[in-house]
C-alpha cells in the first residue's frame, strides 16, 4: 500500500518539477499564434479551451492501454509500478509534450511530416506506414475490446455484430464531422465518467485495505517471462506509448496558446499514468497475486474479465457497472480519434484538403473497410502487432524530439536517453518474438545492442548536419495577423 501511494505522489510531483523543467527548457512563446488560428478551417483547426482540450487529450490517449496493459503487467509484480512512474515522468510525458509542442510550431503537423522534416524524407515514408498501421490496428482493437465488454455487461441480449456495427457508426461520424461537433461536446462528459470510475476503484481499494504489495525487484511472472523487454511493451499506455504521438497533433490544432501545452500534453500523460497505477494495483491485489491473476486471465476473457470482476468487487453492482462503462468509454474515445488521425495523416501526405465532406469520405471509406475486415482477426494477434508498432512509433517520436532540441541547442538528452532505451527494448523484442525473427534471447540482446549503437551514431551524424544546414524549427507565421488571441 505504501509503495502504491508513494508512486502516486511521485507522479504528481513529477508534473510540477520535471514537467516544469521540460517546459522551461523547450521555451514557450506566449506571443506566437497557434495553428488553431493561423490555419483555422472549422473542421480540424478549431480553437478550444484548455479544460476541453485536456479532457479530449486524456480520452484520446487513454484507450484500453492504461487498463489492459497494466493488468497484464501486474503479472510481473510491483516492479511494474517502477516502470509506470519512471516511464511516465521521464519518457511518456516528455514524448507527449515534445510531440504536441513541435507540432504546434509546425502548423499542427502529424508525426510523419515531422519525421520527414527532422529525420529525412525517407523517414517520412517509413513513419507514414508505421503510423497508419498503428492507427488502423488501434481503431480495430478499440472496436473489439469495448464491444466485448458491452456484450458481457448486457449478458448477451444484444448480438455482438450489432454492437460492433453501432460502434463503427459512431466512429464514422466522429471521424468525418468537425471536431467541435461530437468530440468537443461529449468528451468532457466522458472524461468525467472515466475519472470517477478510476478514482472509485482506487479509492475503494484504499478504504477496504486491499493487499496491494510493497516494492520488490523480483520477477513474479508465473511463466517467468523476462522483464526486459516484455514489461516495457506490455505496459505502454500509462508509461510510454507511440500512439500518443499520433493523437497530440489533433489537439495541437485546437490549442489556443503554447503556455497551455504542459497541462494538456505533459499533464494528461501523468493523469493516464495514475489510471495505469490503479489498475496495476487492482490486478496485483484483488486476485491472490500474480498466480491467481494469471489463472483468471487464462481461464478466458482476458483483461476484460479482470475489469468486470474488480469493478464489481470494489464498487458493487451499480457502482461496478458505472466503472465498467468508464472503461468502455476509454477505447471508444481513442478509437474514434485513431481513425480521425489516420484520415488527417493521409490527407496531409497526399495534400488533399479536408474542408468538404466528400473529400473526407474518399479517405475514410476505404480505411473503415480495411478495419472491418481486421475485426475478423484474433484479438491477441492484433494486440501483439499493436505493441510492436506502438513502441516503434514512440522511438521515432522521441528521436524527432531529440533532433529538434539538438538543432535548437537545447538539452536533447531528455528525449534521446528514453528513446535509446526504448529502441533497445523494441529491437530486442522484434528479434526474439515469434512474430518477429524468433532468435534466442541472448542473440537478440547482442543484435539489439549493435543496431541501437549504429542508429544512435547515425542520429548524431544527421543532427550535426541538420544544425549546420540550419533546418528551420518552426513554420514562419510572420505574415499572419489576427487579434483572436
């Protein structure tokens, strides 16, 4: 219990200390106009308040990742707490802040465009593939997961196919309509339900004295799976997630002032980490430890069963139902913006304006057709590919942030160190995993080390050239004039 409470305190302190340092080091320009005004189109570029943007950002980034991932990570024991705290403060929140702020400085550009500008044109094409793969996988996974929870909640009285269809209809509307019509209006309500459900489960664990274990560095996984690299891919959302790099630019197009960035980008990552802590603690405390948790997971239903059991156990039938609804909202409110982000990335890539509805349809219809086909693929397989693509995207985003700071003559180590660590973890996983190259773990460690050293050296070589070439860090808006701010 003490470890859990101390970890929560550390996350809050991290926001006010390290978060403040990152903001000061980056250098906020209060007088600089944001894309919400300079590129306003009434569809994607729409100025919204800090409170609304913060809640939308939280719901965008917090899919089932900060719940399902930490529940699976709880199998390793309390060491999962360390990754959530350290990862969120020094990696995830930095990743989200830099992605959002650099996007604000560059017309609300998405990650592929930023990668092309700061890491080279070849990377733009590579990141486009990664980002679109990730977003379509996320959108598909976040249809299957909430549909399953709703099906169980209603005891099967509504057919699974009908539930999936209804979710897709909502996704289509949220993807096509202006951001302030559905997302801007309903997300604050959804956000309140999310926060209440998470705090309800966490608060009742404290009230009932749930046996949340204290810190140990031992690997408690029942199958003795290695902590490195698996824990760092199992718990992504809640610690560090490349999916966030695809979501922050959505809000960079609706942010009113740069000074709002720390609360919106860094702060909401910390909020997501607190949600992850609560569900990791629930997984460790309520099912007789990692062995009991693993038995329940293997028995069928996966993390969704844990969510239902924990919610009902802590909050009763009515409160548990509300908590489950809060969890259902998470993936739905990330799935819709995943598809919206994919539409925007494709439009930016092919330079296809999105003001007209028919233009949005030309991109959205094929994308949803692919996603509907993917719903027939086993959820576990989709999740494995999501984990790999997700953390690979996080590495790219952190290297974009490091390059930006290097060119600016600022402390690029804040992005390069976590980026290099995650590069090593992700590369090790790809070399070792059955869905990758299937190499022995010791060979994977060596191979990942060689690849990581080479890519970091290539980063420094490219960074020195980029600084000498004086690559522009931000879009020139000197010709823009407005009194809107």
